[in-house]
């Protein structure tokens, strides 16, 4: 917990002593873990699960890796380890009722109710590690899952989705300063944990820029950086599935949905581009997998990343269930084109995961902390 975060939170939440109390707890991870374990042991998670039992919980994963390597590198934050995924799936099997996308559709369209404590598991982007490392665990714990794939990247080598490319290039850029959105940022040495963290923060700023400015930044970095994608951990993290691998996942019972062609921020696109990103990714999946595709996950998926126009276009094209990343659980009254999901990443200890998905943790702590 940095001094800046600490100050930031006081600034955001004002000077109420209750908030300051929570902020102090946020600053001591060990104390926080003890509290979260106490929350589980006292049965608060169970109570919260009961209280919210009619709410559908959506979970979104991305990559799964054998080991987190190198440690404290923000580029690996998006991936969970195999052992993390296993303990989380075991938890879901034990206390929750995993449901498929089809069951959610049936709940909405045919009024076949979902079980209490329903949880939906999905994986975004289309990484090869989903087949190699996640699929066997999903099979072992009999947990249905949906994969949302960015179709332009399937079967490609050494290509990164633009946001990961930006994170990668910002992490290796040799400069000591960078001007972004009219502000000058000092940079730590390249390829250090601090730099990868800074790169992640700069990426968040870049995401709010107009597309043309972001392209200019990417071009600037492409001319000055040459990321090495050959280390084993990067290959494990970044390699995309092939079409044959996707067909094999489909045969294993995994549902496959669209995640656009190129992973844009859909709300920033012109109407005809929104239509193309959605329609062509759907068509490609239907051709390659020989199956109707009516599932969609909006790239990035937060409130600002898609719009009513995006939702209406998706519905008109034929998508019947669409998933967000709005970090909240769903009301009993489901909105088919806005099924919310919570993003799961590597910082979560088991106690944090338990408290996060039961809803206790958000009441106590900030989302991004372990
Ligand atoms: Zn994505």
C-alpha cells in the first residue's frame, strides 16, 4: 500500500473516522488477511451467501499459468495460477451452484429458475492456457464455463491485444519520462516490478484517451521498444488458442462466445465499426465452430466501455446474452444484455476470494487489495 494510495483514499472518502479506520486496515495486508479468515470462520460469508442467494454471481477469468513468474510483475496480474484456480473452483463446487450460459438464457427466456447461489464462470480473450490448464480443472470439478474469444487473435503467433501490447511496451520503454494526456510522468527503470506497475497505471490513463491519441502513443512506443516475447512465462501468458483447440474445447462442453474481432473499447467506435466488430466475430465463430453463437462479452466491460448503442446493435445482430465486467452481482431480475461479472486476478488469497464472492469483502475493503 503506497503513501499515495493511502492519501488518495482519505481524499476520496473524506475524514469520517469510520472510513479512516477501514483505510488503516487496508494498509496492513496481514491484518486484513486475519480479518478475512475471521470473517469466514465466523460464518459471515455463509450468512451473506444466504442473504444474496437469489443473485446470480458472474466470475471472469483471463489466463491461467503454472507459476507466477516473475513475482510482483503487474503484467501477470490478470492471470491466476493453477493452484489458485483449483482452490477457487473447489470453493465454488462446495458452496455455490455453478451454472452454464444456457441455464441463464433458459432462466430469462423460459423462466426456468436458476438454483440458489448460482455462479457462472467465464474466461475472456481466448488464451491457449485455458485449454491446457483450466479445462482439466473445470472437468474435474464439473463446473460449466464459457470462453469469450477475440477472433482476430485466434491462431496468431506473437501478437498481443492492444492493451497488453501497450502494457508490455510501457514496461520495457527505456525512457525515464513519458508525456501522457498533457502530464509528464517519471518512470522507474524498465522491466522492474515498479515499472510494470507504473505501466499499468499509464495504461488506465491511455484507455480514457481518444482512440487517435492512443494510436499515436502506441506508434511512438513501437518505434522505440522491442519487447521480448520469448521467455517461457510470457509464452504461457500470451499465446492464443488455435481454431482446432477451440473446437476441442467445444467438444468438452465448454460454451464459446464472441469478444469482438480486435478487442476495442466499443463505446469509442463509430456505429458501423461497432456493427462490424460484433457481426464479423459472430460470423467467424459460427463458421469455424459450426454452431450458432449468441453469447457476447463486451471487451473491458466496465460502464464506460460499452453503451446503449452497443447493446442495441448486439441485440439486433442476434446476440441473446451479453456479459459486462461491472464488478457487481446480478439482481434476481436478470438483464440478458447486461449480465455482470467480477474480474478475478492473482492477488486474491483464498480468504479474500471467499469474502469477495460472498459480498462481505466489498463492504469491508477496497476491491483491488489482496
Ligand atoms: Zn477481454
